[in-house]
């Protein structure tokens, strides 16, 4: 897996793979806490999801 202390921010809901920051949406969107939403992509299966940027 990762190194000790390696923080896994998001896991893929399909295959449990690691989600990496992929790109910013064309239209800036925020969640209900005012955090910028970013599109993450799974390194294992390629699934994309939108999550708050941390």
C-alpha cells in the first residue's frame, strides 16, 4: 500500500482503490460547507467522483 503516515483521502466506492485529484470542474462548485469541489479519479478502475478539496 502506501508508506506509514500516507494519508488516503478518498477511496473508490466501486473497487476501494485510491482516489487522486484529477481536475477542477469547468464550473466552480462548492459543498454546503463552502469547500471547493474537485473531481477525483480512481487510480485502479478509473471511476470519477466529486469530493471537497482538502
